[in-house]
């Protein structure tokens, strides 16, 4: 049973002057247990609408969505879900500790579990020292981290995050990505939306690219990165660059030089290099990025 199943999901709104706005159109998606799935798209693509449908905040116009085999409208479907909205807001007169206690009670946690898990998630999100301060005094990044903490509090099997890196500084972003990878190791399923492509490359197993309310493609991230290799940046020592007149030498110092080798010429380059007693000091693949693929898809839709 997949944690997330979406079938022919559509959502339309009535905009200004009665104009019909299509937010989602025939969206189909399955997310497997233990998977980190990135939901990538430009602003207004339909990411938040999809997520709000999954967590029962809005109803679809057509189609269906389920969590662990139950319709998203059922309260039982959400008991094993931790949710971070795009712009989390809290009762700012409460402290973080008080807010987490309230969330724990909503999920039916015992007093002891609430105490233990609150301490755990506050420490995880580096909020322990601020736990007894009113939330109104928190920075945007602290509010975002508290939002992630409340999503993790009841140890859910499925985490749904809407733009989890929003408002975070580089240290906070690195922390959240580390947490996502640790959750995956624990067997959790993570579904998160983003428009930051580097985040997808670093932590996701698969990525779905959505634009204009339609899922344009679903890709295995590792396959994209592997198949996108266009050449190799190499640093060579032990032989003269004069033996390779067809290659542009980008840098040359005493004893070594570097160049870029197209993928199709890689084997021939290596054979010639080793035949002349050359040595590879450094090699790095030069790949077509997920960003380039994403931009190509968006250009086709526009």
C-alpha cells in the first residue's frame, strides 16, 4: 500500500468575474514507502494545491487522492502524516513548548510522550534554548524550524512539506536536508514541494515536474544525473599537453595540465594518455543539470 496515491486529480476555481481557473488537471502520481519525492515547479504551478488536497484542506473537483489507502478526507488517513504548510503560522502568544504540547494532545499522545518527543524535536531543530520564549519573538527561520518540529512530533510515517527550506539560512537548509536523509534511513516517506532544484538533486529519489497544473514528467534523479554526463574535467600529469593538440588546455602549471574531454572522446583520450605514461590526478564528470532539463520543460509549456 503506497503512502500516496493520486488518480486523475483536478481542481478548478472561480476567479474574478467568474473566470474559471484550472489549478490542477488530471494529475496522477504514486509515492512508495521509504521514498523521498520532490515536487518541483515554478510559482503557481499547482504544488500547494496538490498538497492541500492531500492533507484534506481542499476538496478536488474531480479525481481522487488517498493516504495509506484511505481517502484524504478521512481523519484516519492523516493520523500518520506530519504536515508543514507553505507559510506556517502559530498562536504567537504561546511558547514553542506550549504549542507542541497542544499538537501532541491533538494527536492523542500521552503526557510523557509529549514531553519526551518535544525535547527531541526541539533539540533536532536547534530550538531548545528558545523553547520557553513566546513565538512572537521568533525570526522567520525559527518559525519555519518550529513548523518542521511540530510535523515530526508524533513520529509519523509520512512527511508532507510545502517548501520546507523557505526562510532558512544556509545552516538551516543544510540541517533540514540532513534530517530528510535521516528520516529516509528510518524508512519514512517524504514528499516535499520546492522550486530549488539543488535541493532535489541532493536528497530526492524521484522528482515530479509540474507546470500549469499538469504533471509534465516524473523522473528518477540518479538516472537524470547519470544520463546527463556530457564530458569530463581532467587534471593530468606525467606527459605533455602537446600530445593532445585537439583539446583546449584550460590551465597548465609545472608538471600538470587540465582540459575537458567530451564523453564520446573519453575512451580514446584515456588510451592515448596511458600510452604516453600520463597519469590522472583529478577527474570530474560534467553533466547536464536537472536545472537545464527543468528549464527546457518549462519553456515547452510556456
